[in-house]
C-alpha cells in the first residue's frame, strides 16, 4: 500500500483506537483495490493531506466495517506521528449555568475522542490520589482558604500529561477569569501548545431560571437531569405537582439525585452577573486569535449540536 491520505476531520479523531483502526483499514482497502500494492505484512503508513483524503473519509462513512488488516504496530506509529506533528486540540467551552455544557461536552468527547476535563473533578482526583500538588490543595482547603490559580494550573498540567490527553482535551469550568486564562496560556506555551478553540453557549438570562431550578444531579458521575427536559425514569410528581424527591434517582445506578443549594432563582441572579463580568474579558482575550465561536443554545437540542459542530470546525464561528 503506497499511500494513505486522510481528511483533516478524520485526523482529529485519532485519539479513539477504534477510529484509526477503521480509518486506516478503509483507506488501505481503497488503495489496495485500486492497485496500490499487495496485502499482508507490515505496511508503512505515510500520512498526507490532499484530495484523496475526502475520498478515504467518504469510503469510511459508507463502509464502517471496512476490512481490518493493518498491523497494530503501524496504527500505533500513525497515532504517535499525529500526536507529535499535528497541533494539540485544546478547547474551552463557556456557558452560563444551565446553558447545556453538561450535554454538549460528552458529545464533543465522543466525536473527537478527547476528554472533557472539569476543574472540580481534577482537583478531587489530585487530592484523592495524594499527588504532590493535590496535597498542597488539600492543605489549603482544610484551612478554609481558596486554591490559588497556580495550583489549579498545576493540577491541569499534571492531568493533561496523561495518555488520553495527548491529542487534546476540552476544559470545562476553567479559566473563569482573565488572569487564569493568561496563566493557562503560559503553561501551554511551555510545551509548544495553545488554546485552539473557544466556544460560548449563548442563552438569554430570562430562559435560564427554568433550566436551573429544575435541575437535579447525580453526585458521583455528574450526570444531570431536569424535571421538564430530561426527567429520570423513576420521577413521580406529588400532590403539589412538584417532583417527589424520593423518586429522583439516577437512571444508571438507582442512587439518589440532589439539587445544588445555589440552583435557586435568587442565587442565579448573582451567578449570572459574575459569569458575564468574568467571561467577557476572556472571550475578548482570545478573539484576536480567530478561535472564538458562539452557539445559540436556546433552540432544539439537535440544532444546538449542529451549530456546535459547525463552530468547532477550523474557522468556524
């Protein structure tokens, strides 16, 4: 097999082992059938970009069960080459409380094969695993102090060094302030990386109250439910027309759900004010780089996802 041409969209998905295997097989099948060379044995994979990439991608789309004959060693070499020579995908998803980050994040994970990283989850994991920086954070929290930006950035630095982040990652909940964004940029620059895409989920403040006040969450997994838009299967309404808390259980585990104490109409006003005050400077910070996009999250979920995919593309707004 003389050459493998891949569409750039396909390259961005190489973090998923199943994607490169089928993609390589699909492109290889096409090259094989057109007389590109014989089968069997170790086949060097030559990565390139060109018109053939679209054809290979089209073949994959139409033939998801394409012949899988490419040696695993070649697939590993292809993945390593991509991780070394192509830009790391570093995405930031912004949105006010109730904008749908918890819904869109996993979809992006599934599409691109890069993990969504929550600062809260990373902090808890660092403390639980008693990493050096996790111990520092734990000591500060035990004393009632606030974890500094330097420590949070250090926790992110440790997390993105793990294998699942080598092609990129999605940040959720960070940065929250301009100084944090600047600290993140500095840390990424030290390893030759940079933020590649920033997307804001835009929802009018007036719409968010219904979304927030009806939200229930599963503590361990972070799975989010809503009494109107995504109720748990066990939900039953009481005589007052409101959900019976005893019936609010996680679909996967059957464990109890809870409502955040600040998921109230009164608390929301303050949270939104702080969000707008802090987020606008961050968007302005990244705008000159041409990487900021906005998605109308106040529409049907399918349309939100369509617009999200468009915003994530190179040059997408």
